[in-house]
């Protein structure tokens, strides 16, 4: 049976949570942990970087992502929103 498709917001929550839990990661490892193909992850990561939620830095030939303090705050609020919605019987 196919897995249900995640919403864009759930994907963002998964990316931020992965970076908070595991620390800075190369984008290829982040894609694996967030269960996304690399080509789908990269534009989302670039958008999150543009919004100041994560930082991307080049290390040799590898791009690494790390959550920012603002990203941690947004993650906390998203988790709170998710719990509220679940309490109301709704999905994120």
C-alpha cells in the first residue's frame, strides 16, 4: 500500500526536525533522513535558507545545511501547531 503523500508543511517540519536532532548535515544525507529525493529537497532547502531558517555552507565539494536559531523557533511553533491540530482531529 502506498504511503500517504506529505504536505509541504510536513516536509518542512521534517527537514527542520532532522537538522535540529542530527546537527549540520550534507544535503545528500539530509535528503535520506528527511525521506526526500535530492532534486526535491534542494529547492526547499534554498527557500528555507532564504527565509533565514537554515544556513547552507560549502565545504569542499559538499553543501551542508544547519538549522538557525530562527529555524528552531519556527520548528517549535510548527510542532505546537501540529499538536493543536491533532487534538482537534485535523492533519497538518
